[in-house]
């Protein structure tokens, strides 16, 4: 009897542990399923897993987390453009960087509105706004490039992440339609 009781407890603990692991795995599976259509799924997955809400997020919640990551990148890029604009002496470049800062601020506003539209299940408008915010970043990159100015690597990396996350969000939301 003494051996059976510890064995029973061992089986009970193992069962509970495996059940918990399946719960975590189910969240991981949902995250991977939602992010797998992105051009760079790893970026999407890393973004989602970095948010504590991911543990209880459904499909729409995952899209909301990705939009939050994009918004955070927009804030970072906006700040970077402000710093760059204040440090350059070329008037044309300064104006372009200031315009980038304004456009990224507008992009942040678009993303805030996109989040509201997502919550109200207006998925077409959500995608439109995410795409519009992405276009503002593309325009900034093009305008800076037209002046033959190379942005710092950290800024370019943030822009790449912004683009990859935007694309991921739009693909996730497309699947709601």
C-alpha cells in the first residue's frame, strides 16, 4: 500500500504537469498558426510572445498585440527622426527628417484608430489603417533615400521590423474576413 500511494501521486503530478504543458502548447500553436503566413513569422512570434496578454489571447487578441508592437516601433522611429533632424546641418535633409517625424506621428494615430476598428470587428478598416501607417514609413524611407542619406543601422533595423510586423498584422487580419 505504501508503494501504490506514492506511485498514484507520481502519476497524478505527471498528469497535471502534462496537462499544463498542453495548455501552454495550445497558446504556442495558436500564435504560430496566426503568424505562419507572415513573410518573417519569427518576428511576429517574438512580438506576440513578448506581450503577457499572449497567454490568453485569441486570434483577434494576437492581431491586437502585433498592432501594439507596430505602434511601439512607430514611437521609436518618430523619436529617432526627431533626434536625427536636430543633429543634421543640411537644410533639405533636416526638412525630410522632420517630415518623417510628422508622418510617423500620423502613423501612430492611424494605428490607434486601427486598434479601435479591430475591437469593433471592422477588419477591412483595420487593415486599411495598418496599410496606411505602413505607407507613411515607406514614404519616409524613400524621401530620405532620394537625398542620398543613409540612415543609421539601428533605425533601418527598426524600419525593417515595422514593415515586417505591419505585413504580419495585415495577413493575420485578412484571415478574419
